């Protein structure tokens, strides 16, 4: 039994005649009668609330995506002849953020009500929802009856795959433009024959197919597309610096989301895609392969990857890649440049790999440091933090310049732009025929 504000207000009113009974002894009996009546009404309200016949069921999607709002639905069935007021609260995992946290519902007689809320997971992995808690208010509004509906349920939280799913459903170029992607096939700029079409103003004379033109009696253009079945190896840093939080997610989560989006586009484009997860050594390695089965293997490999609180051994990574990669490949290395001493060890071996492969380094800007520098320091302690942040970002820029000098391409972007920036750079490299 949980008293409501209405019951406390009633008890406060009954306190007035109780105090008056001290001056007028004849009021004692009336006070006792009023107290007994209030207690009887509260008990009646409680038993009425407890008798409400409710059923609660949670409906979850097959899997949740990390760092984004995911829809969760609670279905409440009321089997009774009167309207009931209920407050529902779901037992979400501790690392989830629920919006809103609870719902005041008014259940009509013999009805089913659906309440939809959203949860934002902060981590990938396997989690457990708990039971559903409900407070059923009595018809008089004096007390509520709290009850628990068993609803324990396990759920998997995967990287954010919404971009890949949307791309899978998009068949027109307009959809790709709205998504932020350039077209997957670059007509007229590749090396493989795609099809013939009628000549259009602006086509190069080098692209005219003269034999087809003679057969058809009108100008015909030969359309080329980017070469397919090229090798892409996605390397994801899972070291200690990737555990830093940026915009609500770790840098590793941002990298994993972008890596899977890039892998999806590359597989859809007919290329062979592989994966290497590394920290103080290579933790996971999938050799480049084509097909959606390879993409599913990458999802499974990255699903439970967490940052290791160790240093990053770039030498071990590039030494292993030098042995394993016999075919010229695009190396997309998702890493961090905030620890200059650690990241500087990648410069020389990466430049050596650039002689055989096409390296692309991708990192996430540290928005917290940027925000700190945009705010004038109000005191001495903040001035010291301001100076340290400025020095860190300056060292980062110097390191990026050193990396870029050896023919290595760089992308250092805002967290929300990482996925699309990586895919568009991949498409640019394909279109220029660098591979």
C-alpha cells in the first residue's frame, strides 16, 4: 500500500479537529469516528486497486543499436469493468537511458493499451531487462497498490547499423544523395566496361564506341564503372585511447559503427573486405572476402569488441599485415592521435606499407577539448586546463602532418560525420583508380 497525496491531505485536515479536541473534550468521539472512516476508505481503495486484473507484456525489437534511441513497447491488458489509473516503469538495464522513465496511463474497461518509450544503450553487448513495475491507483485516489509483472528478457546491443539498413533499402540515386553518399558506381570514370548508352552532350570523344555507333547509325557512348573485387582491409584500434567518451559513445563505438557501414558499402559494391582488430597485438583477423556472409562475420566479430586498457602495438599490426596481405589493398585504419608518444610509432611502418598498399587513417575529433578551447577560462585552474588542451591538439596536428607526408591519406572528422566521410573517401579512391 502506497499513500497518495490525496490521503496525506485528508489526514492533514483530520489533524485540525484532533487539535480542537484538546480544548473541547466532547469532540473526541467524532475525531475517532472520522479517523476510522478515513482508514476504512483507504483500505477500501487499496483492495479495489489490488483487485484490478492487469496483464503486462514487453515487445522488444530483435536487437538494439548502441548510442541511438530504440523503440520499446509495453502492452497492458485490463480485464475489468471500470477505468483504472496506472503508472508504469520498466526495468531497463542500468547503462540504458529510458525516455520517458515512466508513464501515467488511464486504462479503459476491458481494453488493451500500448505505451511506447525509447531506450538509448551506452554499450554494445548482451544485457537483461528486468521486471515491469506498476502502481495501480484506487478509484478514490487515496492509495496505490504496487505490483511487479515478471518480464525478464535478454537483448543484444549491436553497433549502429541503421545506415547500412537504409542503404540496403535505397534503390534510387536520390535516396543515396539524401543519405549523404555519392553513387556507388561512377559511370565514365572507372576501368571496367558496364554498358552502352546513347551519346549525351558533354561526353568525351574517348568514350565513344565507334563500332556500336556505326551499327546503330547514331553516336553511342561506352560507360565504364569502378573496378570490382578489389581488397579492402578495415583495421580497428581497440586500445586504451579508444575508451574515451565522445558525444555519449566511446571512440571505439564510433569507429565500429563507421567500419561496419564502410564494410557494407564495399560488399555491396562487389569488393573483398577484411577486418583486423588490434591493441597490443592483433586480436581478430578476417582475411578479405566478398559477399554478405563476410559482412555478417564482421558484425559478429565487432559486436562484443571492447577497449583494452593497454598500449597499441602498431608495429605488430603492420608486421602481420605485411605478411598476410599479398594483394594491393586499401587499408582503412580507425585509430586515435591524442596520445602522441603512442601514435608516433605508427608513422614509419605505415609509410613503408604505403609503397605496396593505399593506407587511409581515420580518427574522431575530440569535441570536449574543442569545446573547452572555445570557452574563455574563468579562473587559474581552468586556464591550466585550457593550456593543456591547446597543447594536446597542437601535438595532434603535428602528428597528422607527419603521417600524411608519406602518401598516407587522413580523415579527422566530427563523430557524427565519420561513417559518411569514410565511405565517400573510399568511393573517391575507387573512382580515381588508385587501387
